């Protein structure tokens, strides 16, 4: 409704806020001095971190920013909504601050005369929700992963490499920790780190916990490689000797692949908990890996996550050292351009897959089964007919958080798995054209390898990738990639599998690998029969507590979708009998010899409908079949290439 005319009144605080927002940031003459950052994580089990900063700043306007664009997350994912209790003081006096009216990640303040620093106190409210990357759950009652970008502010207008932090961390009593960040000294629960650039600080998370173990992978050798594990129980830290040996071989196989290293030492940080977000995030000298508590103990989660650490390890070379120019931004506020994620993430996905097989983290049989799974789901994904793979990379920042519902039609971050198929095909082409004398390994050594040394960044463009491939083996690589990146063909690029001596096929028998993936994911995958996936609720111990029956996704054009089923609906009954996993499987089998449709009663937001699915071909699962008419290049690709080292020569220093 219209308002009556009245005189405009603008409070003095608002005028001051507008003036601060318009004023350029002013830094003190000694602004290059380290920012003191003290983080108290003693309340981490209660899901809260406390921090204090002393930021060198002279009198005048200053703008502090919260990291927004987080490396490896490829989007504006800085969880500023979880920053609370912000208080600023200078020379012992309170300082008012105002948020920028446009940029929610910028805070403006006025440092009073006579002050030489701005003191800032903040809390970070650790999320309990498991969804997300570092913005998801990062702490349980027994452990925490501290990502420094979540608990600091820094002055606007300076390159992140030019901002130095002197950080101190306090842990709960008795907790131990692991990190790649150099330590100056430690006493009790307090760790004081050496001054480091903001880039190095954010690139060096800390894992800590009451149940902690450090597993050396190459004891007595330099650079050192360790797995720092924190778990919700002591039992969860008990890694089998053969699995520990496979991780040690991963270090050797990665070096054999790239021929050089770009770090002083490497820490695999491994959180084993059912109460944190599950993902992997790369850093230059470490990686943040979070998996279910029993991953080292139980077959299903171990198989599902077999290539997690190898993927993140590859990122030290591909992503951290060699980085697309559009992702190498000067600070954490400049938007990233993610069009080359099919190299950054896609090539890493392929190499992580290969290294998992070469090191023994995944068996050759499981590796073939995983490749069949990837190829099959991409081959039937109808969203590829409208969204080319290139767009999944460009739009990554909005696709990471896209829901599971209608994922087959929307497409999500397919540049991971589909690029595996593309890079496999490139590998096969190089091997075929060179009569086995060269491979993609030669590209990796040329592109990511020597000279080795300390952590650094060397950017690249699409043309750099094409040029280096042509140096390895001349071919029309530009057309090769452009064709596959821009295609809206209905089927996935399977040339690498087929020319590698195998073909994608389907059968009623489900491989042990696919069974493990289903169990770990808590779902029933009927993608290639009815055209749907069904959710289950599974306890932390891997035992089914309640069979959910919710349809996770439904593929357009497949039998279930044609009968009217949709994502989010829940199965109530199958052929008139109360739903269960076994009842559903039995009904699909019985339909093979029946002319009657399979009948599902579905609940859809308090309403019920009956779907009559006219399908009689039984269950179907993907597998790779050997094509004897072509050389078996896939098996050759998955063979170890690192020189074998006798066990005694690797050292026998026990894990701490």
C-alpha cells in the first residue's frame, strides 16, 4: 500500500556505514608484519571454534574480508554464515564494524588514532550437517579438522601471498594432531606454527583427535610421507598390513609416474568418522580425506574409497603445482574460472584410478568393474543430449550442490568420471600410435614433472595441454578434446575401453565391486533395468536399520519413468506386498516369466499412486568383456611401473 510522504531521516550510524563502504581501505605502514591468529579448538566437540587476531593497521578506514572462493572447492563456498560473535577493538577501545551492503564477505571498520593494530575476536560454528565440503560437518566428539579459511579475516587489497600469519592452535586435553604446516614449538595442547603466507596457511589444514595415529609410509627417506589418522574409536585406526603396504606403494608409483615432486613432505590427513562430511580435498603438501569410521576395517567402504587418497595425492602435481590459469587467482575473493576442470579434476580422476590399481589399493578386477560402472551410468544419462561436458565444468560452482533428484537429466559434475573415459582414450591413442613406446605417463612427466622442489604454481591453458600432448605423440589433440567436450551425442565416449581391448556389456550377475558400492552407499541400483535407484538407511556398523524405499533418481525414458515414477516418491508395496529390498529383487526376477507388469505402490507427499511397470528382462548390471580382436591395453595401463623395493629396504620403523 502507498505510504504517506514524510521527511527522510538517516541515522548517524547508517551515514557512517555508507562512508566506510565508499572509502578505499587504508593499511598501516607496517601492514606487512605477521597477523597473529590464535585458534582455540578446545570446544570442538561442542561444534565451536574460538579465534583472536591481531591485525597490523594504522589509523583510518580498513576493510577485512572472509575467504570466499576456496581452492579445490571451485566455488564461492566460504561458510561466512557460520562466523559469529565478531568483535573488534583497537588500543583497548571497541571499534564499530559494518558489513558491505553488496559484498557479504567484506567488513568495514575505522581504526582510531593512536592504534597500531586491529584486534578481532570471532567464533566459527562448526556445522553438524554432513553435506558439503569443508563447510560440512568437520568435528565429532572425538576429532576435528581445522580449515584455517573458516576462522580468519584478512585485509582487502593485498595478494594472499603477501599476507603473513603467525598461527597458534589449542586442542582439547590429550588430543594429538597432524598437519603439513611447519611447527615452531608445541607444549601440551598448544601448537605454535612458524609464520606462513595466507596461501600456505589455508593450504595446510590440521587434523586432531583423541584417537590418533601417524603411519609413516617411507620411514627414513626424504621427503617423508605419512598418513595422519584421527578416528571416533581406537579400533578404527587398525589398518591391515597389506593395506598400509599399498599406500606405501602409492608413494612410489606416483613418483614413477611424474618423475619429480613439488613438496618438502606430504601428509595424508584421514578422518574416520560417521559424523563428518565425507569427501576429499586437495592441498599442495597434504590432503583432507574424510570417510566412514570403519573404512579401514570393512570391505564395502574400503572398496568404495579405494582411490580417494590416490586422487587427492595426484592433485599435488595436477591442480596445485600445474593449475589452470583461471583457477590461479591472487586472493580468495576473485571469482575462479573453471572451464578446465576436465583437466584439473578429470585427469586427476583418471590418474587416481590408475594409481589405485598400480599400487594395489584396488584390484585389477575391481578396477575393471569400476570402469564399467562409470561408463555405463554415463552412457545412459539422458542429460548429455542437452548439456555438453564442457558446461558441467564451466557451471561447476552451481552443480556441486545440485540434488540427486533428476541428476540423470540435469547432469552434475560429470567432468570427473567422463573425463576418465576421455583421458583413457587419449592414453590408448598414444600407446597405439607409438606401438607401445609411449603413453600418457610420458605426458605427465613432461607436463607435471621436473624440475622438482618446493611447492609452487605453474599455470597452463588449453593450448599448453594440446602442445605438450603433441610433443609426446603428434595427433589432432585439439579436435579430439573439443569434439568430446562439446558433444551432445546420446552415448558416452567409450573409445578408450573399446580400443583398449574391452567392451561394455550387461548381465544379471552383479560384481562384488558393485555390491560393495551399493552397500557403502546404502542404495539399490536398478539403473539398467527399471531405470531407478532406491535409498536405504544403513547404520554405522553396516547393518540395515530401516529400509527406506525412497526413489533417489529416476531415468527419463526408462520403464519406471514411463510408468509415472519420480524422484522423492517412496515405495510402499511391490506387487501388493509390503516393500523390502528382497521383495523388490524377487519381483523383478519373477517378471521375467510373467506377462503381468510389475506393480509399485508409491507414496508421493501424502498421496498414493500405483505404477504398473511393463518390464520383463530381469536385472542388468554393467561389466567389461574382453575383446580378443584387440590388444589388451587397459591391463597394461593398470600394471605397476615403479621399481620393486625389497621390504627390508623400506625400513621397519613402527607407526607412532
